[in-house]
C-alpha cells in the first residue's frame, strides 16, 4: 500500500510495510567509526568516491550477501 505525503514542495510516495511503518522509519543504526576510513578508501574509482557512506555500506553488504548465497548454492550441488 502506498501513501502520498508532502515533503518540502514535493509529493512523495511512502511504501508501507506489514506493520504499517513507512520505509524511511525502518532503518538500522550501526557504529562503523572503526572501519569508516577503510570503507571510504576501499575502491579507487570516481563513482565510489562520489557515493555517500551509507550507499557504500549498502553496496558492500549486498555484495557479501550475494557471495554467501553463491557459496551456499555451489556447496548444495
């Protein structure tokens, strides 16, 4: 179910979950202060440098999840 709300001067659509919390309220906070500089400098391409830290973390998590799934699939065969 989508709901429209006004944010600034724009309409935004909020995706509602089963528990009726908007997507932007389903966030998790983690302390990455000890690995922040390592994440920031992990790759040298321009695109990586331009991404915000939150997106870099998300990309790394998704890549690792895909790697784990691939390993589990290959072990299951």
